[in-house]
C-alpha cells in the first residue's frame, strides 16, 4: 500500500510539475513585491566587547545544544532573554524619544513594547564581541535603541554585582549600630561600678570587687573588639560595592559605537524571515495541490492500481509507444 501511495504522489507531481511548483513561484513573487513596496527602515549597529576575565568556567561547559559556550554566546543569550522581559524593554524605552508615548494607555504601551522588542536583536561576533542592532523607521530612535540596550544591559550586570555587596553593607551597618550600643552599655556599667566602688587608699580591692571589675572590663574590651571588626568588615563591603560598577564597565565596553544612520535599508532579518515564511506557504500549497490531485484522480495508472482497486490480477499491459 505504501508503494502505491508513493507512486501516485510522484506521478501526480511529475504529471503537472510546473503547475505544482507554481504556488512556490507565486509566493516568491509576493515576497519580492513585499520587499519592493514595503517600508524601509533605518538600521544601526554597535559592538560590545566582553572581557574574558571569567571565561574559563564558561568555555569549559557544554550548553544544551552540545556546543561550547563563549562569553560572547552567553552575553548574546542573556540579552535575547532580557529583551523578552517587560522591565528591560521599558528601561530601554525610557532612554529614547519613544518615552513620550508611554502615557498613551496600556494598548499603545503594549504595541510599542512589542515593536521595540522586534526592532532590537543581538548576535555573537566571535569569542568576545557581541553585535547589537536596531531597525526602526526613525534614524535617531534606531541609534538610541542600540545605545540604550547596551547601557541597560551593563546596568543590569552592575545591579547583579551590587546585590551581594548591598546586602553585606546593610548587614554590617545594622550590626555596627548594635555593637556601638553594647560598647556604650559596657562603658556605662564600668563607670557606674567605679563610681560605687572607688579605689581604696592602698590601691587594692576586695576579691569580690576585683572579680566584678575584671568582668566588666572584659565585656567592654569584647564590645570594642566586635565594633572594630565590624567597622573593618563594613569598609570591605563598601569597597566591594564601589568596585561593582567599575568592574562591569571594565569588562563590558564599546569598541564600535553606533552611528545615526543616514539611508534607509531593508532589514536583512526581515528579508530572511519573509523568504522563509513565503517559501513554507508555497510548499504547503504545492503539497496540498499534489495530494489533491492524488485523491481526485480515480484512473488506473499502474498495474498495482488494478490489484488494489478491483482485486483482479494484471494479465497484460499496453506497451508504451515511443
């Protein structure tokens, strides 16, 4: 049965070969017309260099597709995923002239965010370079989108680095306040004890007072030691916090800054997407045409048709006359 179906499909295709290919050709014509009559956009491009400081753990791990990751691949993936989030896209829009439309209601905002999401994309340009491109109908906005995307990505990395340091600073700040209170209480208790039990004339104290004096003095020293250690830890956390921004800026920096485009072009991304879409539609129409021809054709074209159609043996075949 499979052989019969295959033969009928092949026969249906080759019997009207050009007619079956016509849908694909027509879809290509429609694609060409859409490029010709479609709106051109302004495209600009910037390159972000990613310092390979922490590259070793990144390039020694396999990703889900089984290929080796590089810092550029990972940065591209992060950018692509961030562009799918509303918060990141909003932060990009806030740095462009499109910000004025963000107060026009949820429908306009949603369309604008989707428009920006489709207008910006990132590509890996090697082991360390990430290309960020934007295609938009206004040249200044296209330029702003590339700049804003890279700047907001760097700010996102800074915020990630700052999270741990900010937590540490807050923790040690609160702890220092507590230890300062402990020092004040311990000093006050020691002062109160000395006021109530002044030194005797010969400079000696009773054993009970001496033990209490030693205890209070040890508590004051311990509280002071804790305060000094906390101050040092707080200074280290504040230093790490101040270095968070500089470390990111040193690791991620422009090597090719975007320029305001002067001429309109057709987006290569749109060209590829449209060609794929129209080709797939043409192939589907061609397949439907071929299958339709098979289903509608009830004639016997092969000996095997007779066997399956009327359940009779084939006695003779009319020879093909050349």
